[in-house]
C-alpha cells in the first residue's frame, strides 16, 4: 500500500510484541528503507497484539486520503486505524487509534483481513477471518462518515462454520 500517498509503495509489518509496527518504503527500484519503527506500542496494556495477514491500506471514503486498518489478533478483537498520514516516517504511537471491536465468540481471535466491495454497491468492506471461532466477519463501510468512527460501519457475520456444521467451538474440532 501507499499510506502516505507519496507514490512509493510500502511494506507494512506487524509482529507479536505488544503491537510492534514497522513500515518499509520502496525508495527506488529494488531499494527499500525502514521508515517507521514503533516497537511495543501497547506494552502497558498487557495485551500482546499482533497481526497475521491483518493489515490493509485503502481510501474507504474516497476522500483522497488512505487509511490503514489493522486487525489485532488477540482478544478483545480490536481493530485499529491510522489515518491522515502525509509522511510514514512521522507516524507516532498516538496515530494508532482503536476504532472497532468485534465481539469475541468462544476461542475467537481475528486472523486475516482483506478489503473488497463484496456486494458491488460501491462501499468497501473489511473481510476478516476469525481464528478457531469459525466466523468470517464483514465490516461494511456505510458509504458516509468518518472511517475512524465506528458508527460509520456495520458488522455482519458473513459465515459461521459452527452453525453450518453443527459442531460447537467447545468440541475443539480442527478447521482447515
């Protein structure tokens, strides 16, 4: 993605170390530079947030400003947003804002996330896979309002494997 809109794509990496976020910018053909290093952003919370395929960059409200959406994989299933960035090198921990919490079911944690207009209505949705809870969530932008405001979004459980299969999350089945 290109979070700061400078025409240079970036690699966004997050590791399990209390939300450690790194942004590497493609500065020239086959050349990359670490521009943002934010280790252990949420260490004081005691929640070891990480992301596994859970970062996307998009301009959801089409205002010309990209937002970064991050699905924190640890309970309490918190989504974060970074927006209004003009230089990724200037991002601070204060720029990372919680904006939506997905209710946790059983062993639920957030896993992978992508962004798409799933129903073709012109509004983007964050499609989020749950880990070990069997759910696929669609967090749909309503088409107006601040993308950093949770009221601008609608949560839908697009699919629940446990309801479909008849298993219970307590059965501890293996889901591939």
